[in-house]
C-alpha cells in the first residue's frame, strides 16, 4: 500500500520521464526548512541545483533505535541520474 503524502502529491509519470526537478520531503526537512510555512511550490537546492517541493511525506512512527524515519527527500530517479550520473 502506498502512503499518501501529508501535503501535496507524489511525482507524475511525465515528471519522472522528463527528469523534472521535483521533490517529496520528509517531516524533518519540512520542519527544519519551512517552519510555519506551506512548502508546496517552494525551492530547495540539492547541491547547486534548485528543485521544487511538490509534496511532504506523512510522519512515520519512530523505531526507537535512533535515526529518524522522517529524515529523507525523494526525487525522481531520472532526475537523480541526470544530476549525479548512473548509480
């Protein structure tokens, strides 16, 4: 089952196909970068490249083992490959 984002949306097929510079961010990035602000449509730089925030993932439960379940950003794989090369 795919989790629905807390805000915004996930990538569309054309965004993936065309390596659009879009992100879905986790709760940690959301609260650190956009306190009290709607992040949808805002810009976040990954390295020197600007990406548009299109979604915020719903909070994930803590595992109790340290390390945050909400510490992530997600971009289309095609955008990653374009920016960082094939991996």
